């Protein structure tokens, strides 16, 4: 009797322990993988290969109850489907899809190959390098092979290709070289000289039609020559990408060297713009952007930014003294003196309005005269009478022409004996 009670107690305790363990397990459960496996077979029998592949993939891995009896067969079925479907996606150039399909069936070497194609599409980007390093670092971990042992056994032996790893490792040197060359090609002083001329050619007298036409012609010639006006933006974008490269490369010496060169080039460009091309307010603003570029905290370069603002304020005052209102306003904006910019532009508007006032007054007089003339009943009646007379005259002229044509035709018939 006591033996039976002890056995029952042990059995209940064991069931309670299993139940507690299952309650703590987040899944999947055996029923989940069984359903996935059966769905995979059903999709496979209907020729829905991609659906089957992902169902088989879902039927793999550990379950809360212990061993997964469906995993090995699911992996064997998934491997050839992945190779077939992934190869087709690869041939049509859909490398992201190809990688997804290869991965689902344990075709990891093929997945690596497709993944590299996506990196080669953007070979100079820091993001491509970071993705590649993360991918292959994971592949080299012992737990990756251990966790995917069933899939690897079904698909065939796998080890990361050293050539692909070497290709990823070579990306920083190529990307950094590419962006330094891009930057150098876009900080073009011939362009900057022409840009200053355009800025200085803008007339402040809105009533000077000839000056406005000269400005339009100059701008068109500028665009025809350069085709674009984003050279400095491209230069700064390249330097910014180089900063990112400095943050992601694993070679600390290379990282420090790139950061130092970016800081030096940024400083040099800012100085060049301030000293040689200050005739354009926009280029002074660009100088400030170059000062900001290598630092994460603008307070570190506030003294340099303050010097540019002071320079812009001085140039704004000089332009204002010469009654170059628009130019002065643009300089004041760079100096963060928005109140002065608004005031000088309003002054320019008032000067232009004063010059245009005689013409405005003349047009107003003409408009008033026309309104008065067309509001006089006698005038309107006279105009209607003139219009009717003109209409009758036109009709009479048309009738005469018609009669003449008919007479001419009759005379011709008579002459021909018709």
C-alpha cells in the first residue's frame, strides 16, 4: 500500500515538473513543427515550392519537449528546394531573394555568394563593409555550425570562403581611396571663381531690366559650363563618408589617419573659402559647414564660426553702404543677423518701389481714364454705332466681291462659248 502511494506521488511530481518546464518554455512546441512539416509536404505535393521550403525551414530546430523528430527529414527536403529556387533568383539578378532562399535550405556557401553580389553593388560604402564583416564573423563562430548542423549535413559541408572574406577585408582601403579622390575632384577652384562672379552679378535694382537680363544670361552660361552646382555638397558628403569609414574600420592606425586627414582637409577648405571666395555669401556659409564637419560638438569650433560671422557682418555693412541691398541681406543672414537682413531688404524694396512709382501712377491714370470712358452711356452708344457701321460695311464689301466673282465667271463662259 505504501509502495503504491510512493509510486503515484513520484509520477504526479514528474508530470508537474514537466508541465512547469513547458510553461516556462517560449516554444516552439512539437505540435508547431509537426504542423509546419505537414504543411510543407502538402505545399510540395501541389508544386508550391517556395511555400514548401519555408514550411520545412519552420519544422527545424529544437522544441520544448526535447528531440524534434521532423527536423532531419525537413532539412533533407529543404536543401534541394533551396538550391533550385535560390539559383533561379540568382540568375535573374535578385540576390537578396536568392540569399533568403539559400539560407532557408542550409545552402550557406551559395548564400554567401549571393550576399557578396549585394555588397559589390556598393563596394565603396562603409555599410557594405560593416554588413560583410558581421556576416562572415557570424559564419566563423563555432555555434553557427553547431546550431545548423542538421541543415549543413543535408546540404553538404560548409566553411566560409577565404577569398570572400579577403574581399570584404579589402573594402576599407578601396572605399577610403575612392572617397578621397571624389572629394578632391569636387573642390574645384575654377568653379568657385565663376560662382563668385554669379553672386556679384545680381542687380539690386529690380527696375533695371538690362541688368536683370545680363544676370540671367550669366547664370545660363554658368549652368551650360558646369552642368551642376553641387560640387561643394559632393565634397562635404565625401568627407562625411570618410568620417564613417574611420569609425567602422578595425585598423586603429588607419582610422586615426583618416580622421586626421578629414580634419585637415576640412580646415583647409574653410580657410580657402574665407580668404579667396568671400565674394559669395553662400561660400562663407559653406566655410562654416566645413569647420563643423569633422567634429561632433559644434562648440569645439565656435571660435572659428564666430570669426566667419564677424567677416560676414563686415561684408554686409560694406555692401549696405554701397546700396547693394540683396547682397548685404545675404551676408547678414550668414552672420545670423536676421533683423539686419530683413531691414536692409525692406529698404531695397522701398527704393525699388520709389523708382517704379511714376510708372505705377501713369498706369493708374490710364486705368482710371479707361474706366471713366467705358462708364459713359453716350460713349458706349457711339462705340456701338461705329461697330454696327463697320459690320454693314464689311457685309457690303463681301456682297460686292461675290457679285464680281459671279460676273467674272459669266464673262469667262461667254468668251469660251459655253
